């Protein structure tokens, strides 16, 4: 519920549009009631009198109410949708503000892209909150109040019945169905999850399934899950239809009760028969407005869950509260006994790592995929927390320093680097917004991308660039950042090796004071490094210079031999 | 649209039920109006006592229940139809995936297909659960209401007949305009919603570059722009509702005036008829308007249907199989005769011919893009032979049964797939029966997994795969080896890894392949000099054609291109 109240707060920030939407919603509802009321009255009156003027006056009223209802409905839609989109914008901004401090760690921890699409889906689904959850009951309350006040003048009993009808159709029935839905909802989500997982296995494991002749069995499982998901959906759909029908039935029965009561009092002479048709028409009119409440339980549950999930994502307090600034001197990094285990995994990804990265030194990290190289880099970058052990900068514990302060000194190239929709220029200027075209072009030249125009369009995620181009562009961006700590995770793995070596040499030559930490799967060219760290299963198993390691004839030597074996 | 409609109309039983229920609903609507009016007329005009109108009230209870029940049944039929169609679509999708040979050759099929199966199918729901039932009601009920109204006053019917057609006409005109506007802005709209995703995806980058604060404004601005554009489209949609609403209001007004005139001035209409008409006319227009909004909600289904249609209409060439069983415990002789294959891309394998004698070690080599892996997939029976043929023991493979063929082979890819389940289950997948624990453990031991598995708290019952413990690339390779050891295949197809394996797995892979090759033909897409040198026959591919066939020694002495491929062996400088 906490999540939803946050959303409500955001929604109500747009007071003007929300208020206008509610007012026009009320006017539209009341006008349609008035329209039916006047038509009921018109007929009754016309049945009794022969006066043409009455007819004309009421006929004019009819037109007036009709026009008013249509126009108010139009304005209502306009304002409520405006408010919704404004709210959605506010929601995005507020969510971004809260996600931003925890994002790198969150993304590092949950390595699947699933998290993001879920977040976006949840944010989008909250657009229904104002339109279909918050707004309909409020408008209904106002419309009913207005109608009840009007009928009070003619028949207190009708007013009471309308109030009861309001409570039943707008509060009791939707609440009951929302409660039922909440009880059953996990089943549909569970069966959906199971089907999606099974389908993923079927598609991604297709080849193995086929070769191991397991396809038929897997297909049967998949079919069974398709069936059960379908049945759950069917149940849900029927439930919605049921809730809709019950609500409509209740409304009709209330109208019937009003008729019965009115007829009774008319027959008893306590109610002027002239108003009977009008009162019946009023109840028809006012209950026409309850249609949106049938969808309320579904949207309410959906919004509640989306809000709760979003809250869960950003609810974690940011780990970092420290605001210390790194000293301006050249930085030496030292790691003692560092371990890290990913959530939900038993085996540590890093296990008792100790190492020194003196200022101005060049370090290479090598090892098999899955040996923990990238995780080590993430912990060094303070993107993942050090589980155990400590990292010190110039002898001071890294937890003293803010992430921003640490990152401002780092030039990072990750395995996957994000590029934004825009141009080469806008992407490079992320690193240095003050850089002029000459500086940007120079950076591009350093990574052998001189033929790129700064105005060239970059699509989402840089998908119009090749892997090698993206890597080089990321290096250019790091060059512009001009920090002194270079953390490079396989920065040239998709670049041909001659160009890769050229870029390395340039970096080393142009930034002699820089501290380089490079993850590499390519073992050639490592003789230029001051030290090489060899990782296996999260542990540091060898470290030393290129010559030392070859002399040891250990793991590194074996890797080198293997590389020699592999054909280009 | 047509496809979806066809799917609906094919379900004759459901459609007849919808029509029958719509008729019932229409009749109950009329009945309800009749009894309401009779009751009011009774006490108001005819001065009856309350007791006299009580039967009408009972009748009303009945009609109300019938109306609600028929509404419920209409909705329910729609839901059932949607569920049935979705099931049919999903099964059809699974079938078409199954027949797509490219699925087994792609290294990582896109998540798009999962999206088709889950989301696209779900999006068709609205068409069947909402639109079709509404369509049937809009066909049937207004007609019934019209008949009832005409029976009371034909001039009202005439007015309805004159004004009602404006509703669908305007709906079509304005709908088209809205759609044009939406199409016009669709790129713009996608861009806006993309911006948020783009920024969230790049949030780590933004933070590393200390730029995240600036993005707040960007999101604000793009949200505002998004709002303005969407409102523009929505405005025209709302305007269409306004028009519809106005038309129906106007008609109701005219009818009220007409009815009033007849009541007052001409005095040739009873209160009963007038009131009856005034109850039914709004219902009449409501039905038409509801159809408009249902039509709107069916839009999403249409684009989903288009996606599905694209998938269904993709051209597929499944691999052909026959009925003949291969002899058990016998390594087959394989012969490729002028085998050709092409994707729709600019790549083709052409005229591949060579013999693979039983029990030999074959290495397929060549530059990346030369078609090595594609050739391996064709030999494996994962991709169809488009030209030429493959002979197994002298028999065209198309005559051999699929199950018998796959019963004889193992394929160790660069990225073996782990299924959600225990390690034990993941190894057991190698055979179709249920292997004993000892057999699984022996296979794991041969694949160098025993030590690792025993070090885990849950041992062979450790959950792996999606939602389980992550295994490294090397460990996955070893699971694949264990599967092969369990299966004891006659033909092993092996896509040798290029990078990223640990030394131990490298060693185990070499030993294991040597072990497997004692009882099997081994065909390797080779990257290791060691593997190549140990092969009985090397197939050198160049641009989709066999450039040379021979042993290492033969090729090294006769074929210069091959020699150039081996600078490392000659102690040359590292790259």
C-alpha cells in the first residue's frame, strides 16, 4: 500500500488537471442523469397536460443537458489524460532520481536485462492508476452525491436506495472482487512464469533437445503449461465478466427497488406520480456511470503490484552514505583479502584476493571466462560492494569515499558499453561536455576512428555500430574523461589485433602517469605490463611479470601454450 | 483482421451461442422496459393499487436476471473463445518453431520468439473477448430494439433509421483520421518512450561519467513532449467520441420532441408507448457507441496478429527424414555428395563432397565465415540438405528415421545449454531412458566433473540452469561431455571452443574426445593445432567450398594456403 500512496502523491501533484478532470467528470455524469430525468419528467408531464410551452421548455432542457454532457465528457477525457501523462512523466523522473544512486550496484547484482524491462513495464502500467483506479470512485461519489441530494427533494426513500446502490456498486462489490482477485492472482502469474521459462528453455535448448531426442517430452511439458496458463487466464477472464455482471445486476435491482418503492408510495398517494418516471430514469442514468468500476479490481491489483515492485527495486537505501573526497595525489590501490558472493549463489565469485596497484603501474588480469575477472573490476570500481576484505586508496579505506569521487578519477571501458541515441558528438561529450570538436576528433583519431563524423547518428545502444567500433568509441570516451585510473575490461576484444595493439601502445605512450588495469583474453603484448594477475575460480592463482610467469611454467604458461595452439 | 475474424467465425458453436444470447439479451432489454413502463403506467396513469402492479415487479426481477445472465454468458463465451484461440495460436507457434531448422543452428535465438508466444498471443485476447461479442450484440440488439420501437411508433423508428447510420459513418471517418494522425506520430512516440529505456539502460554509464543529474531534465522534457504528442492524437479520438455522443444526444432530443408532440399536441400516443420509447432509445445508441469503443480496443490485437502472421508465413524447409532404422552398435559410413545450402543471406555452401569413414577423426577448418559450423549442422541433421545428398551406409539420409539418427550422434557445441534442473538431470538428458545413478556418476567422472560435483553441498542434486547455480563456460562444456559419455554415440560432432575455457577443461576436452573417438567417428570444427594434427582427414573450407582435403602432412606439403594458416607452429612471432 505504501507504494500506491507514493503514486497517489505524485498524481496529486498535478492538482489543476486532476481537479478539472474530476469537475468535468462530475458534470458529465450529472448532465446525463439530468437528461434522462428530464425526459422522464417530460413524458409524464406531457401525458397530463396539453400545454405546449412546458413541452418546449423541457425539450430545450433536454438539448442543453445533452450538449453539456457530451462537452463535459470531452473535457473530462482531455484533462484526465493530460493529468495521467503528466503524472507518468513525474513518475519517471522521481523513479529515475531514486534509481540513479543504486543503479550500478543493482544492475551488477541482477545480471539479467529482465530487471529493466520489468521496471519499464511497471512504470507504464501505472498510467492506469489515475484513469481507472483513483479517478472513477471519486467521480462516482460526486455524481451520486449530487443525484442523491436532488432526489432527496422528491423522495427520501429513493435517496436512501441510491446511496445503498452507490455503496454496493462502487465500494462493496469492487472491493469483494479485488479481494478475490488478490487471492487468485498469484496463480496466473506463476503459470505465466512457468510457461515463459519453459518456452525459453525450449527455444534456447532446442538443439540439445533435438539431438538428445528430448524434444517430444519437452514439447509435451510446454503444451501442458500452455494449457494451464490458458486455463488460468480463462478463469481470470470469467471472473472479470462475473464481476461486471454482478455489478450490473445489483444496479438493476436497485432501480427495480426504486420503482417498487416509488410505485408503492404513488399508489399510497404519498408521492406525486408525475415524478415516478423521472426517479426511475434517474436511477437508470446514474447507474450507467458505474461501468468503469467493473474493471477496477483488475487495475487496482495491477497498480498495487507494480507500485510495490518498483518500491522494492528502489526501496533499498543506497549503500553509500560517505561523502569523502579522494586526495588529489596519484592513487595507489591496495586490496586485502577481498571476497564477493553474488546474491542467491553459494560459490564466491571472488575468494580471498589480495593485490597492489601502485600509482602509474600497468596491470593485466587474465583467466578463463567465469573466473571472476570482471567481478574484481566491478568491486574495484565500487560498483559492487566488497563483501569481505578491504580496498584502500593511498592507505585509506575506500568506504570513506563517495562513489562519485572515485568514479571521477576513473576511465572505464566495460565489456558492454552503453551508447545513447544521438550523435557521436553527444555520446563523446558525456565524458567532457566542454570538449570542442577538435578535441573530440583527436580522441577519435587515437582509437583509429578518424573517419567517423561527429554528426553521425548513433542509434539506441549504438546498434548501428559494429562491436569493434563500439569498443573503440568507448575508449575514445574514456580518453576524453581524463582520469588517471584506467579500468579496461577486454576493451579491444572485437578489434583486430594489430589495431588493438596500436591503441594500447598509444594509451601507454600518451598517458605515462596513468594506472592501467586491463582485463585481456589475448595474451600477446603482455610483456609491456608491470604485473599480470592470473585468476581461476575467483582466486588469484599467479601473479608476476610476463617473464616471471613464463619461467614459473604454471597456469599462465599453460594458457600461453594453448594460445599458441589456436589457429587464427 | 481477416485472419482473426476467420478464427472467430470458425468457432460455430461459440458464435451461435453469442447470437442466441444476444437475442435473449435484446428481448430481455425490451421486456425490462415493458414491465418498468407497465408498472409506472399502472400507478401513475391508471391509478392501480400497488398490489395490482406486483406481478410486473416479479416479471421485472425475471427479466433483469435473464438480462444479466445473458450478458454474463456473452462475456463468458468471449472469454472462452479468446482462451481457445490463444491456445490454438500458441500450439501452432510451437509447431512452427519446431519446424524451423534455423532455430537449432542459431547460437542464440532472439528472445523475440518468447515474446511472440507470450505477449503477442495475449494481445489478441481483446479481439475475441471484447470485440467479437460486442460485434454480435451490435448486429442483433439494435435491430430488435428497432422492431420494438417501430411496433409502438413508426415515426420514431424512422428517425432512428435516419440518424443511426451517422454513427458508424462518423466512426469510420474520424477513426481513419485518428489512425492517420497516430501513424504520423508513431515514430515520434516510439522515440519518446525509447528515451526512458535508453536512459535507464545507460544509467551505469551516466553515473560513471557523473552525468546522471543532467538526465533528469531530459526525461522531464521527453515526457512533456510525449504528453503533447499523445494528447494530439487523443484529442482527435476524443473528438470522435464527442461527435458520436452529440449525434446520439441530438437524435434522442429529436425523438423526445417528436414523442412529446404526439403526446401533447396530436394526442395519438399513449404514455406507455412514449415512456417505453424513451427507455429504449438511449439503449439503442449505447449499443452502437459501445461497438465503437470495442473496435478501438481491438486495434492492439491487430498489430499482434500481424506479428504472428509474419511468423506463420515464414518459409521453412524442415529437414526430411524417413522410416529406416540404423543398425545398433555400428559406426555408420557417411558420404556427402554435392551438398549445398544457403541462407537468404549472401552465404552459401556449395558442392561439398567427401567421405567420412567409420571411426575416423575429421577436422573441418577454415577462416571465420567460411561455413564450418553450418557444414557441421548439416552433417548433424540440424539443417536441411538443399542440394545434393548425404548417404549414411550408402542410403540417402532422408530415408533414415530422425530418432534413429539422433540416437547415434552427440553434438558438443561451444555453448551447451543447461536446463533448469539438477546436475544429474542435466546429464541424464543424454539418453532417452532413465539411467542409473552409477551410470550418471561414471559419465560425470569421465567428463572430469566428479570432484566439482562432490564438493557441492547438494552434490548431483544441485540445481543448475535458469534460477539455479551458475556454471562457468568450462563446466558447461564438461556437462555436455558427460551427456556424450552417457549416450555412447557412434558419431560425435564437436564445435571446438575458440576462447574462454580454463586449462583444466581444455585438457579434459582433449582427453575425452580421444576417449570418445575410440568407439565413434569424431567430426570437429577445429581451432586447435593439436586437434588438426591428430585428425585422419582435414576438410579445408574456403568461402563455402571445399578447398582441400587431406591429412595434416599432405596439406602441409602440398597446399600453401594451409601452410600459411600455421605460422605459430613454425615458431613465428606472436601476432
